[in-house]
C-alpha cells in the first residue's frame, strides 16, 4: 500500500512535467534495504529522487529566491494559472505559491525562482497530501471544510481568470499523454491505475463543461 503512495506521488511530479518545463524533475527508484547485522531479509521498496533546486534553476536559467514572501502580481500569470489548475487536478490544498510557513522562506510546498526584471515562477513540490495520492496519513486542510483529500477545491487567483480558457486547452491537449503515463507507469497496481484514471476523468468532466468551469473554477477563485 505504501509503495503505491510513493508511485502515485511520483506520478504527480510527472504530470506537472507534461504540463510545464518549469517543474521539478523526478526519478522513480527501486531501493533494496539490507540489514547490516543479517537479522532480517532484504526488503525492496519504491522511492523517489527529486531534482535539486539549484539544478532546476540552472536548467531553467533562473535564480533560486530565498525570500520570506512575494505577491501574486510578481508571479508569471500563465505559469501560475497552469499550476493552480494542476493543483486542482491532483486535489491538493496544502500549498501557498506566495508565502512560506512562519520562520521559513517562500513558499509553502513551493519554491520561488526568478531573475531581476522578470516575473517569478513558483514551482510546487511535496504532493503527499493530495487526492491523487490519497494516502492513509493525509488529511484535508482544516481551513477549507473538505470531507477528505480527494475533494477538489480550486485555489487559483481571480486576476488570472482570463487565462482559464487557454489553460484548459493545454490540459485537454495533454490528456492523452497523461493517461498514457498512468497506463504505462512501472510498479503501479491495477487498482491504483483504475483509481487514478477515474480521479482524472472526474477532473476532465469539470473542465469540459462551461457551467462547471464557471461554478468550480472561475467563481471559486481567490481574490
């Protein structure tokens, strides 16, 4: 069960890679744990390596910004809107693209990158509290009165609502690639595969209908 959580969180990283290059790379591992005292049998489990922020900064020709907070107006609107809809797709509410936890640099489960005179990009990581992972230990953010982590809540910014049509077009265009990724992902159990595909399908049912886009996204945005 816990291996499936790891695989589904790895999947979350890979889905964002499909949607934007401004995302953390990830690699799925099979790790063999050996008891050096020989008292237990070797155990094999899945793990994930995440791209280091300095490597991502170099790859995307941006600087890592260690500042306490930023503003929505300072962020690249198109990237912010992609990430906002992505967080809705995976059912994640445990993040902030503009502010960190008390005493920590910006941002909560996001890392900020940018160059002088250019908009910043706030790139998410750590998706274990998301609905697509649906881990046993995960719980919904108490601020939002959600029944469980699989219930989606849009936390995109109203100022970027004019970008929703083109963002939705991107997600629609990438749907086949995302579904192929899920279908072919190494180590994913059939039950996990069915569960994830059904969860994704519910997302796509929302964005394909103008009325549900207005109700669940445009009217639910943060001011």
